[in-house]
C-alpha cells in the first residue's frame, strides 16, 4: 500500500486547515512583533532607559511561569487569547499616553504588562501549534509559523520609522494587531487533554467533543500535574 507523504501544501489543501494555518501564523506574527517591539520600545519610555530595559527582561520570568502552571489547568486557547488581548490593550494605552509626563509610571507599568502577555503567548504558541497539527506535518507547520514570526520581528523594527509621522504609532499598531489576534485565537479548537493527531484526518477532528469553555478550569495539584516528570527525576 502506497501512502502519500504529507507536504507543507497540506496545510492549505482544505478550508479548515487553511484557516487554522493562517490564524496560527498570524498569532506567531503578532506575538513576535509585540515581544521584540516592546523590548525595543522599553528604552524609549520616560525614565531610566537601563532600568526600563532590565524590568522588561525580568517580567518575562513570571510570564513563562504563568503559562507553565496554568497551561494544563485553564487550557491553551483561553491563555493565548487572554495574553494576546492583555498585551494588545496595554500597548494601545501606552501609545495613547505617550508624551504625558504625569503618567510616566503608568506607562512603564502597562509596558511591562504588555511584555508579560507577549512572553506568555510566546511560550504557548509552540505547544499549541504542535498539538493542533498532525505528526506527519508537525515540523513543517511549526517551521512555516516560525518563518512568519521572523517577518513579525522585522516589522517590529520597521514600525519604528512611523514615529516620524505619529509618535505613538509603533506601539499603537502593535496593540491593535495583538488585540485582533487575541479574539481570533478564540476560533481555535481546545487541545488540552486531547490525543496528539497522527494523520491529517486526526487533525480535522481536533477539539471534537471537547466541551471546555473559556472559563473552564481543571484544578489539580502540582504533584499530580507533573507526576510523570517527578518519576523520571526520582529514577
């Protein structure tokens, strides 16, 4: 029996896979643009540039821990959507407050909240992409999304040129893109607790029968959550 090998074109050969691929690519684009855009913009905020940059780097740590501990409790879809929207709204407000000296502290705080959301989103998209696409084409799917993400990184630098026309333009645009991505993330199927898809047919059925809502949580202890990892450590 001859089995056709899956190719990158299979990511676009049906309407369902086409929209999932485009949507996930947009998520990666948005996350990367906001992540690097906020990192670069941190030194341009009012106050000490070195201190702002240091805080922008340190805020990534709680962002990653937030994602690690809630990913298997709250689910992939709500975390990605929530973090993208939080990051986007924060960027929009930072842009609108640009140049107002009386709210410098608020600007820095909101910038850090945006970086927190971007960092958490960056951590979740890798896992989410791998769980949504089948084994036969998983590497290609992650590769395509990663390629689109690099374009987002380039755009984050090019946006800085728009300051010549309107100062807040870079972070404002990043915020609008991230907020849009957050709402589009709600269209994904939830993969928490689902078996990894092996074939394209399995990928089409991802999320079927999963009745988890946006606010659904699975309360488990850390010991129960990471029992397999703990067994490996004990060995």
